C-alpha cells in the first residue's frame, strides 16, 4: 500500500466536513475519489498535502508516518497535487511557473534560465504537449493552462499524483491524451488519485474507487465489480431523480434571430429561436459553438450578418447593452470568468442583477436573502452562511452560485456555456429540471456543452458545429451520442 489515511477528521469553524474518513491507495493504481459537491474530496486532498492541518487521524505514505504535513514536505515525499482550480501565475512565463521555488541554479548560484527552458521543452515533447515554454501564461488557452498544471506536477517525478477534476477544460482528444500519459506512468508504478464527476471517464481510467457522502466514508472497491448506476446510488443515496424528464412544450414566436451571422471562430449562422425553446449547441472544442455564444453576448465582435432580439438588432460588442436587451450568459470557465474572490457568495450571486438594475437602489437585503435561500434549497448549495467568502465553497457549489447569478437576472434569453462543469450527478438532475421549468415559464435557453447526455435530456433541438459552421440540426428524438459524434467530427461527410 502506498497511502493509508485513517480516521481523518477536519472541521472548518467548528463545522465538521470530514468525519473519520479513510482512503487507501495502492502502488500503480488509479484510484477514483468520488462524492457529491461538498462531500469533502478536495478537503481530504488538502489535508493530505498539508494545505490544511488535520484535526485527527493518521496518515502513512510510502511506509512512513506523516505527522505534521506541510506542502513542501509532502512534495519532497513524492506527492504532487494538481488543484481543481488553476494555480498558475498569469504574468509569468510557462517555464517560470514550472520551476517556481525549484529553480535550477548554476555553480555560481545564478538561475540557469537556458537549462530550465530546455528541460521544459523536453518535458513537453515527451508528453506531446504543444506549449512554448517562453510564452506568458496569460496568453495560453484554458485547456493549455490545465495541461501545463498537469505537466508541472509530472516534472518532479511524483509517486502519487492527485488530479482534482483535471479534465473540466479539456476536449475529448486532450482527455485521451491525458489518459495515455496516466497509463504510461502507471506502468512505472506511479499512483493516481483521480477526482471527477464524469462517470464515463471514471470508468475508463480508474482501477478502484472510494465514495464519500457528506464528509463520511461510504464504500470502496474495484471498478470492474460495479456499474455506473450502482456508483450513482452510492453517491446520492437514492437515484429516483434520474428518470426521463423531458416533455414537449408549447413555444412562442421567434425571439432570437441570427442571419448569416459571422464572427471570430464561426461563420454564416442562421437560427430562429423561439420563446420557451431549449437549444443545445455542441461540437468539438473550437468548432464555434462557444465562440458564437461569446459573440452573441458581446464579448467579441461580429464580423458579418446580424442578430435580432424581438425584432430589434443587438448592437455589437457591448455586454451591457446585450444584458439590457434581456440576454444573460454564464461563462464557461469559472475561475477565470466568474469568481470575484473577495466578495461573499451572496454578493457573487447578485452581481449580474446589480449591474443590470443599477438605478434601483437601495438594495433590498431581506429580499435578496429570501431569493438566495430559494436557490440554495433548489440547487442544494452547501454553504454555511451567505456572507461567507465564495472561496470557502467547494468547486461544484461555487458553480451553483454562478448559475443562480444568471438565473436570477430575469433575462428572457439565457446563454449557458458549459453550465454543469464540476457539478455532481444529483445536482445536475436538479438543474435540468430547473431549466425545463424556466422554459415552461417562457424563458429561452441556449446551452453549449460537450456532454451529449445533457443535451439529450433537455434540448428541443441541437445544432452541431464543425469548423465554425452548423453542419446539422438534430431534433430532440434524434439526439444520440453517436449521431452527434458523427456530425461533430464531420464523419458524416466522409
Ligand atoms: N476554506 C474553507 N473554509 C470553510 N469551509 C470550507 C473551506 N474549504 C472547504 N470548505 C467546506 O468543506 C466542505 C467540503 O468541501 P470540498 O471542497 O472538500 O468538497 P468537494 O468534495 O471537493 O466538492 P466539489 O465536487 O464541489 O469540488 C464544503 O461544505 C465546503 O464549503
Ligand atoms: Mg472539490
């Protein structure tokens, strides 16, 4: 056994979040750590790596008792941690980020920049990662940043690598690539703790699993001896919220009209979207669906054609005017686009509404509190107090707050880009119900996602993108994983 954690206790401000939990990881295995949002997965990893001290329990790693873990000490022991949220310095270069605190120095004590750049290139070419070591991190795409984080951890030959939701910003090819790297390292005896909410990937890469619920240890075993349905049951306690929830609805007149609309990353889009419709957009990363959303919302500027909301043209590249026209958008990357770290979770939730209704002061604290309470219950947001820092919430629970932020704007059209990233299966089902309910009430929803089951559950139809264009519209009953893949890889054409 490489790692044994026993009877681990941890509380924040007197509230226990880990209650006598255990985790055992063998040499050369991928161990999936599973649990709903707020179950305590990241906290246990923070305890293991000395980010937080534990309140009780024992840890043995590689035959050694770990008494007072610190980040430095556990790194030296061979534990590398790729955090759920990116931890890079944007204003530094790629190589500086890799070697931060571990600089290679020449005999004269000077930093050996050339050597570090060379080593970084060598690592990237070994891993087949196409990143320039001298590039500033802020110029990287989100997926490149995630790959950099992982490469960085791999650089210092760890015995145990913790990957906390490593694939949220990766496309399918990049995920395949990452899994290949994991398999290769496994052969050399490296162990992995793999945290993810995506069932297919858990089953593809893991050897064993451990399930937590509400800070308690529930079960562990071999992945080969369990099914996704059984895991889901262990995760949520019951599974009756997973029945088919889609129902056909009456839809209204056209609310959003796109004509020959072109912009950065997409061309010649024609769509007529009706009030009350739920439209799925999908395609491989970079195929144009996310880019289209950003342009509709005014983050980028259209280059041709036009877009109308209720018969009126929307002025280009003004998110404020777009919001005023009644369009709201949940952006795709939480850490980079949504979190305001020094605001409370209530303030984070109300940000959009306050921006929109700037003139309607004073703010009604009591009303806000009531509404927050409504969303907290509906989305099962695990938080102690609405005045707590947003950063004290687990990743998935932060995402729920941002979803609430946009659901709360009274906008007629909601653009949701990858809305359920990092959200557990139980809460996902709640969100789907909520989206269907909103549509019934006349809201129009565009949802961009790479997760086909998501579109399958709620979309009236789905537009599949390939190289910047819509290559296929699939009606609700036509949406299957296979057909979507067929069109998004352009295999239908070939
Ligand atoms: N620094 C902190 N201060 C206060 N509470 C915290 C802090 N960090 C975590 N918590 C609380 O501990 C609980 C467990 O959080 P944790 O981040 O471990 O969940 P998780 O299992 O990783 O969930 P997710 O899948 O959403 O990432 C949550 O209720 C969270 O709000
Ligand atoms: Mg987490």
